[in-house]
């Protein structure tokens, strides 16, 4: 699953939804990959993860300290998440993923494709730096999907069955 998260009404926090919008277009992914813009619907993401996905690529802003527009790819494990108070009405990805086990699920192999925001103040639209980073994020998602999906299925050759005389 590729999941975009973020609030379109908070400037660069709309990064995840914008990447999802573009991935749904000409940059389509293989049919077995589900692409979903969760926006701020954390509970929806949590319940969808209960369906047992092999992998999750989360696309969101990541205030990692780099310059605005810097794209970072991180592998996320349960140890990275610690515990977070879950807010059923919010979209804190750390809380959603950290509390997945309380809902009966397990964290799949998880990656974050994050972008350092220039600002998340009220307003619609990405800053120039974050908008320019969207194609790089799309490339990163494609790279991760190629790594995560099994290679082409091998053709099965029927085994030779000895004939009875």
C-alpha cells in the first residue's frame, strides 16, 4: 500500500495528498499496489492496515531538519515508533502505526517518503520548494515499490510424472 497523509488546508502538509494525486495519474503503479490518499483520516488507515498488507509506503511531510523540499526515505520499524497516544480524529502517523497492535494488527514493512516542509500554516497550496520535490518523491515511491514487489513470477514447469507400464 502507498498511503499519502496530510492536511490540504495547512500548506506544505498537503504534500502526501499531492503525491497521491499524481501517482493516480500517468505515474501509475502496478495493479497489486493500492494507492490511497488518507488525508487526515488516521482511523481509516489503521483499519485498512488490518487487512494484512505486506508493505506500507507512507508519504508525508517530514520535518527532519533539512532545507525545505528535501526528500528523505526512511525505513520505519516498531522500535522507531515507541508509543503514541492515538487520536481517532487526527492523523498522527506515528500514533496510528504505534497503536496498530492494539487493534489486532501488525506493522508491515514500512517506509516513509518524507519532505521537509517550508511551512504548515493555514492556507491551500504547496510552497515552491515542496512542489518542486513532488517528482523526486514519486521517483522514490517507484524505487521502493520495485524493491518491495517480488520479481516477475517464474513460470512453473510441470514436473515429469513417470508413466505406468
